[in-house]
C-alpha cells in the first residue's frame, strides 16, 4: 500500500452499520492502491456512538460533526445521518478539503442540493451520493444490455418501491415521518431510488405528474429509535405526520419514453420490494430487489413460439463485480451493493476520475422529487427544469 485513505463516518444506526460493514469488507474483496481505514465515527449520543465505535471497528469517536470534519487524520467524510443535516456536514467537509460520500436524498430540497454541489465543486473534492442499488450486479447488467441495444428503442419504465413497516397506526412518529428532518416520506425515502434508477437506465426526466396521500395523520410520539424500529413514549401523547405515506407519478422522459413510479410504506406483505420493468422495441427487462441475483429478459428476436421472459442468474464471474466474490451460483445480497459503491468511490479518488452517481446526480434527483411534490400540490404536469 502506498497511501492511506482514512474515513470519518457521521451516523451509526441502520445506514451507519451498512457502510461500516462495506468499509470493513472492501480491502478483502476489492484490493485498491490505498489502504482504506475506518478512522472515526460520529453521533450525538456519547454512550451509543462509543458502543458503535467498538462494535464497528473504529478506534475513535466524536459527538460533534464539526470536530470530525476538521480533524487532520480524516480524508473522507461519509454522511449517513438524517437528511436535515446533510447540507451543513457536506459543505463543512468540503471546506476542510475532505472527499464526501453522502446518503440519499442528497438534501431536503433542490436549493440545498445546489449549495452542496457548488461547495464540493469549489473545493475540488470527489463526491458520491448513496444510490446503492445502481451497484447490484443485475442492475449493472441491465444497463449494459440497454447500452448494447438489446431492448431497442425504450418506450416504458414502470417502477414500484413497496414496504409495509409503518402500516400499523400505532407505530411511533419516527424522524422519517417528520418533514423538517426527512424532507418527504415515501417519496424521498423510497421513490428517490427509483428516480435514480430510471435516470440511470432510461435517461433524464422532462416533466412529471404526481399525486400523494397521508393515510395516518397522527401517531404516538417516539421514546427511542433504532434503525427502522422504534418504541413509543406512552406518556407523551401523539404528534402530526407531516410527510406522504404514498406517492405516485407519471414521467415524460427526454428520450420520448414514458414511465410511472409508485412509492409507499403502506403495501401490506411487502418488506422491501423495489421492482421495475423496462419495455423497448426489441425486448423487455424485469428486476425485483427481493430476487436481487436475478434479471428477467424478453428477447423479441427469438423465434415465434419460443418467445417469453427468461431468467438470467446474475452470479457468474463474467457479470459485474462477481469476479471478486464467490464461485458461480453463490449469491450476493443487499450488503454487497455498499461494498461495490465504496469501491467505485475509492477508485475515483485514487485515479482522479469521475464519480457516479455524483452530487450532480443527487441534485437532479432532488429536482425531480420537488417537481413531483409541486405537481401533487398544484395539479398538472410540472417541468423538471423549472425547479
């Protein structure tokens, strides 16, 4: 190793654990020119963050992100804290010359996202946003197949992201249900992933037409949150939900294709079902996150009578990223997408290359989310470029 890249991570719960696991596995499976070091982790609660540092393998911890980004022994800042602190941490990190990795959505809104993008561009640091599903081997294969022209002219993208974890009306008022902290509900938490995948696989959005609804408008106040679980404070009463429970919208793409996206955490029986289908003039592709190692492909050039969706098991050494893992047929999971995205980020830092998805992609996503919300509030199609 000729260099060390030392990571300071802000946030230690669900996403903090996912990214810490990826950093721990990175060098074992994807050797880089630099030694990637988990240097410090940061969170507001001293007792909890100290325990996270011990559990996740960080030699030090902080309770103030400003102290973390100013440290001379940190090269990269990873942001896995809630959305309302992304702007100040990302800008602060850039001003201290740190490379910045930030979970999605990049910011609460488009103006904040533009500020973040301007800050990293001014500082000349590398930046990447955490749309980890781009790094599932099956989705990388789908991108490759589209670029090879196997689907022909793209006509349709339809996507759903369905969960049910807040469907119980007595589930507490966690931060994801507070607009001031989360920015939006199912739209920003789930829909943002599909927005990014649609941009990645099909192209830029021209205009959107949206609708939103909140089903449970009041919930018990929360006593304690851990990842996606929480405990209600039975003595504290109830608070108002200020985000959407379901968002649906139509899309006109610049390329002439059309699309639709639905995002909700009120789909009983669906734990984490991101799925999409892309239809073209020569074929179609289907993907479901709950079957992350599979891609379904319909080839219209097959002989008449033999056509139909066929299953591709994306577990061969020739598939994206699989060369570094296990023998053929030994499947990967959700956690591996984080390893892949960190590998690409580290390589971009080492080579001075472009990152993808960058904060530019994060800002474009925020534009689309804001356009959807504006459409839902006002009615009618909204041009994304107007946001």
